[in-house]
C-alpha cells in the first residue's frame, strides 16, 4: 500500500538539484535539524509551509507529499486474498472493521472499493444475524454506487452496476433492480469476430484464436448461469425442466466445464437437485446429488477458473484481467464448508434424511471440510 512519502520526495529532489540540507533549511527559515527530521519522517512540516516547499522544488503539493490514494492491481489482489482468508479465520466484525478502515484510507481508489464491496457480498453469509447481512449488503451498495458515479473506467462502472443489482435482488427489491438496469440489450452484435478476423488478416493467428477462445469461454460461463436460473422458471412443467437440465448437462460434458469452472457446475447441480425435489422426483434428485458429490470430492481444490487443452489461451487473460486472478472471490475454507452444508442443511432435502444414498453422500461431503482442516 502507498503511504505519505514526503521524506523520500525531499531527499530525491534535493539530490536531483544538488541542494544541501543547510541550503533548504536557510530557504525555508528553519534549522537543519528540522529538515533532517522531515526527511527521516520523524516529524512533518507545518501545513502552512507545504506550498513554499513545493514551489521551491517546482512540484505540486501532491507530488511533494508522495501520497497516492490508489493501490496497484497486484496490491489489490494480495489484499483481497488476505481479507478473504481473514474472513475464514478471524472474528467477522474485526475483519469488517478492517475493511472499513481501508475504505476510508483509499476512498478514491475505485477498483479497491469495488473489491471491498464484492468481499461483503461474497461473505455476507458469515454475519451473525440476517439484519447484519442486510446491513452489509446496503454498505456494499453504497460502495458500488460510489464506484459507478466516480470512476472513468467504463467496464468497472458496468461491473459495479451489476453488483449493485445483485445486492438489490438479495435484499428482495426487484423493482429497484428493474429501475437500475433498465431494458435488456438483445442486440446480436459482438466485436470478437471482427477483431479475430482483423488479427487473422494481419497474420497474427495466435491473437485471433485467443480472442475467440476468451469469447467462447465467457459465453459458456454466462450460458451456464442463465440455464441455472431458467431451471427455476421451468418448475411448472416437468418436461421443460428435464429438457433444460439435459441440455445444460450436455454443455458441461461437451466443454468439460467441470474442469474449467467447477464451482459453476456445482451450483448448477445443486439447483437441479432442488428442482427435482420440488417436482417430487426424489430418485432423479439423488442422481444429480451423486454428480454433485462426485465433483465436490474430486481433485478440484483449490477451486479456481482455468483453461484446458482446448482453451489453451485463456489462463493468461484470467490472470491479467480479473483482480482476483484465477482465484474465486471466497476463500477455499469457506467454499468447502458451503459446498457440504448446501446438501446437509438444504431444506429441500429434508425428505431424504433417512435415505441411505443421501446419508452416504453427506458423509462424503463432510470429508472435504476435514481435508481443509488438515491443511491448517
């Protein structure tokens, strides 16, 4: 993180101009000892003399202070990972308090504010009460609104808007979501084919393939999210629900999504199993839970986004584009616990508690929490 670095700036500018501490002290009308203390950081000059100091070196006061209320992308990534780990291991209120201190300190670093808001959204289930969870979501909305209103980064503003809408949905405020998002954009335009064709004509086939791979990868993730949500709208027609499940399963199988993005497949399976329970089809629910359990207890940890032999050009994009890189927004300790509890504590699965298949799956899922404990 970047702090006030007036002492370093003074030393650098003095040396650059060949000025001694005595000469600077004489100009400022202070003792050499005072200048020495400024440079070592043991004291700071009075605020009234900052303009005179800045003028002497022909720099701005911001440059003189050496303070940048920003964090580099890599710094944000490391901080996010540390805070995510803290949420999994430290008292919840202490971590939130630390997050609030960071927000005050870097109130103009909009990528950081976005990530703090995302931390709140992804860890709200750890709050001691529903009221506190709602309060945390409201705080996240406040951060996303600031990012959306102040940032010059169009993509970041769009991400902040989407996260604000997600918070509103979680707060059961669908009308506010519609007002915020507006009409959907169903245009069929896409820049990927144009860009890929342009790079191909320039002879850069690798860049052309990379653009198309990334585009396909993104659309698969979006499509799986849409299919999971659409399942819930098909509960009024078992045939439509079954067809939606089968088509989405083919996407998972065809593109090996269980390897590319295992968490999104786990989410799809749990949604499907709950749907089958609501339709009264317990055997089908158990079959889907078996797929969920097999994936959850396989060698997929630590969970992260990744490419494979087919999508062999996306790993660099994931690492460079996302603030959290290939890692997921939540710490794997929390993820493992939520994966297990989604089945054990799922109210839709209460009719299965005496079922032997279900009991065996619950036991298997509990092992992933124990494995995580053993790592620590």
